[in-house]
C-alpha cells in the first residue's frame, strides 16, 4: 500500500489536476472559424466567378438565338452559383473545395478567351 497517491494524501501534498488548456481550445475554434470564413468567401466569390463566366460563354455560343440565349444563360448561371455555394460547404476538405472552384473557373476563362474575347 505504498502507492504515490496514498503517500501524497498522508503527507498532505496533494496537487490539483491541471485544467485543460483553454488556449488550445481557443486556437482550434479560431482556426475553425477562419476555415468557415474562407469557405464562405470562396463560395460567394468563386460561385459568382463561375456563374459569370458560364453565362458569358453560353450567351456567346448561342448568340444567334438572341434574348432567349441570354435568359437561358442567366438561369444556368444562377443555378451554377447556387450549386457552387452548396458544394463548397458539402466537401470535407478545404483544398478540394478550392480546387473545385478554381479549376472550372480557369477552364471557363480559357474557353472564353479562345472564343476571341
């Protein structure tokens, strides 16, 4: 019965357990909130970029149709913006969300430039 706990109790030198580090919790919470803020900005700006480029590209491809092409392109762009916003928050990894917005954006921009603008 010579355990360290028994000896500490007998001599009166019991130390309280150290509380969990609140700094770690605050740092983790701050990193999490920063990631959410980054995803929100990515979804807003990236979704807008994708929607704008897709709208311009579709309207230019079907320029002969006139106003119906512009209306259809706008509806598709709006749907793409909403889908991009949902998708950014649905994906588990932030890098995957970033690449999922950046790569199609670059491809749409290249297609836009190849059409002569």
